[in-house]
C-alpha cells in the first residue's frame, strides 16, 4: 500500500534510478527494491504506472503528476502556486493558510522531495514562517534558497533555527549574521539575471520555486521557469494578493499560450504550463 510513510522513499528510489528504461520494483511497506519483471508489484513502463499493490486515487494522482518530471533526463525549474479560482495566493494581510485542501500539503511535500533546491522570496518567510521541509512524508529535504534583496530577515524565523542550511541571495551590503546561512551578495544591476547565472552554476537538477508572487513573476519575466504549476482550489477569495504580476501586454496575440495539461487532485485542479518547450 502507498501511504505518506513510504511515498517519500518511493519517490527517492525512482529519482535515483535510470531514466530511460522501464522500472520494475518490489514495494513492501517501507522497503523498495529493484526486481525482476515477474516478481515486481510496481512498474513504470513508458512513464505510465502499473501496480498490483493497493493505491488510493490521491496517491495515484500524485504519482501521475510527478512521474513525468522524475523520469525526465533534463534539468527542470518548476514554479508552483496554490491559488483560489479567482487567482489569489493570500489575503492582503498575508494570511494564506489554508487556501488549498490540507491534503494538498502532502502533494507539496512530495514535490519538494523530488527537488534538489527550493527558492522563496523574503516576504514568504516573513508572512508564513515556513520550514520548507518534507516532514509530512519524511522525504529528502531540498536545499533552501532565499532571495532577500534588502537583507531584511533576522534570526527569529524558523529556517534560521532548525539546523538545516540556507543560501541567502541579496543585493544589500548590510553586515548581519543569519544562523546556518551563507549570504551571497550580487550586484544590484541585473540582479535577477545574475541570480539565475549563479544558481545554474550550482548544478541542481530539479529546482522548485515556491513563491510568492513577486519572486515567481520576476523569474518568469526572465524566462527561468520551465513548468508553471497551479494548484487551483474551488474557492473565491475576492481582494487579495494576485498569484502573478507579469508585464502588461498591449494585445492578446502577445499572451503567453504554452503547451499545457491538467490533473485532478482531491477536488482541486493542477494545471501545468510548459513555458520553455
Ligand atoms: N499560496 C501559495 O502557493 C503561496 C506560496 C508562497 C507564498 N505565498 C504568499 O505570498 C505572499 C508573499 O508574496 P510576495 O509576492 O509579497 O513576496 P515574495 O515573492 O515572497 O518576496 C518578495 C521579496 O523577495 C525579494 N525578491 C524576490 N525576488 C527578487 C528578485 N528577482 N530581485 C530582487 N528581489 C527579489 C525582494 O526583497 P526586497 O524587498 O528586500 O528587495 C522582494 O520584495 C505571502 O502572503 C505568502 O503567504 C503563497
């Protein structure tokens, strides 16, 4: 049976396996191993999942969404946005818990676990005080990367107190110390472009950009995002923080119309826009 106790181990196993060939696995509780075709109870053929073990619709959907990403032999930058159907990611007072179904946190932790690094902006740290770990599924934690332009964060936030490492990118020359953090200072001119160049040198395979709106929008404007993924909850919020604030266009023929697909996840819709293909 696939549960929150073994999904992290399973994703890790698939992530570290050969991408081009069919994969035959024997899944026994938390024990996952390669096996012969005959003895396997879980197999991925041409990126499609077939299994003889018990799997709920929820975990089946998670695997259907993540397998194509995991099996791609290519670096990917994925931005994810959990939003209301009217395009809001938070209220104006910053409250964003919980726009999405609480169960979608498990999905988010799965997405984090297949990522080598996770990028967020400083406002998200200030408003949500997240840990950015995979604790719900006990997967591998991605490296945390924070963009803090003016170096306005301080040691009161959780990410500076759990012992895991952070990389902070800034354009500020302020001399402050942040616990368990490496501060990388970049020139103010062309900051976002310099940031992207620097991250590319770190050679991560999958990178997840988790928000907020300013961070994702700026990276889309700089053509850094490969997959833009919306998790859309069937709720209306009204006035609040927009999920994106992209450059204004003068004509609808200039709208971005990328390849796309969508999946259902427990009463919510996940829409993928493939921006760089
Ligand atoms: N529902 C969701 O999926 C979700 C996910 C994440 C966050 N959120 C919500 O989103 C809200 C925060 O979003 P936000 O748009 O206000 O802020 P944000 O993107 O979290 O952070 C923006 C700040 O980060 C720095 N920054 C980010 N990218 C930069 C770049 N390319 N160049 C220079 N500086 C950059 C800047 O810091 P300086 O101002 O210091 O220069 C900027 O003001 C919160 O309310 C949070 O709850 C929702």
